[in-house]
């Protein structure tokens, strides 16, 4: 059952893009769009997830934006605190730099960098314990969908984390449903298919946590300005995790506007 009081989220995942000068330009353009016609924070949370090396500079650039735009880490270490872990950035280091949000479990991390379930549980556990809000990504492959396993796979990915989330911490989790076959491919799940999966995720969440009815469930997978309005109209789609289209300020702004106006 959907809850229309959930404030939507629109988060841009920049992945390993862009170069410094283009990132600067992108943020300036986005800030100008907000200055020209603002999107009220109570209508839509907005965040951008730059590369780790750009997190603090983007955050500094966003300080004078016309509204709050969160800076989100794309990933974090499976190890907590500080120590001899070359190349790693822990939840505590993110928090210490003023970063309050992190993605965990993006399919590119799962598929390309070996983030299996035990690693994801450690990342999630440390992120939540450090006080971060986590956008936890789930989604099935094309093969799994064609075999009729999509619901089972996605619900299992949610159950996977239950053991490391304390009762009160569920309110600090946002779910992003991203069918792998729709990421970066230009293929979007139809609004009907996406809504059906979101409703199942919502049902699963309500069985696990009393916060389930109020948790935001974002859709991700080739979201663009052109398809955002119909996705935003679905009752259980509470926002979008946007890859490619978030690298264009105008497209990203239009997507945020679509969700802000939908609820
Ligand atoms: C993503 O990387 O989370 C994503 C949804 O990418 P795209 O919008 O490019 O499909």
C-alpha cells in the first residue's frame, strides 16, 4: 500500500564521471536552474553522487544553492573507522567530511567489483552505525527476469540485509529498485512493471519493519526527462536514481521537477 506522504527523492549517480571542469560546470548549471525556478525541498529531496575524489568540492559548491542538494557517496569501505586499509574510505571518514548519504549495493559494484552479500552487509552496517542514510540498491538481471525469478531475487536482496539493520535504522534506508537490464541501456521497465515490483518491495518491507509503509522506494534504469512523468505517477515509485541523465543539468532538473509535481 503506497503512502502519498513520502517525499520523493531524485539522486544523480555520476559514476566515474565527469572530469573536474565538467563537474564544476554541471553543478553551476543545475544551481542556475534552481535559482530560476526552485523545486521546494518538501516536494522532493535532491542529491548528487559524484566520484569520491570530488565529494567535498561538490559539497562546497552546493553550499550556496537555492535549496539543499545532498552530496552522496557512491560507495564506502567494508571496514569501519580508520587504519591501515590502503585505498579505502570508511563511513566514519565520510561522516567526518560532512557526507551524510551513501549508495550501497549498486549492481555495478555487485557485478564488477565483487560486492557480494557479506561485503554489502558490512558496508550497510558500518554506514548506518556511523549515522549515514543509505540508498540500498536491488535489482534482477535480464536472465532472472526471463526465468520468472525477478520478485524472488529482489525480495531476497532486501532480506539479505535484515540481519544487520537495527529496528530504528530502517528509517535511515532508502531502497532503489534498479533492474540491471535497464541500467545504461536505454530500456526502462514499463511503469506498470516497475509499479508492480515496487508494490512487492513495499509489501516485503512492511513485513520486516514498521517503517516499511513510509520508506521511499526509488526506481532506477534509464530514467530520463521523457519518461519521468509517467514513472513519477506510479503510487509506489517515490523517486529516481538517475545515471546517464544526471550528467545533463537540464535533464536532471526536469526529472526532479517531474517527481516534485507528482505527489
Ligand atoms: C544507475 O547507474 O544507477 C542508473 C540507473 O543508470 P542509468 O540511469 O544510466 O540507467
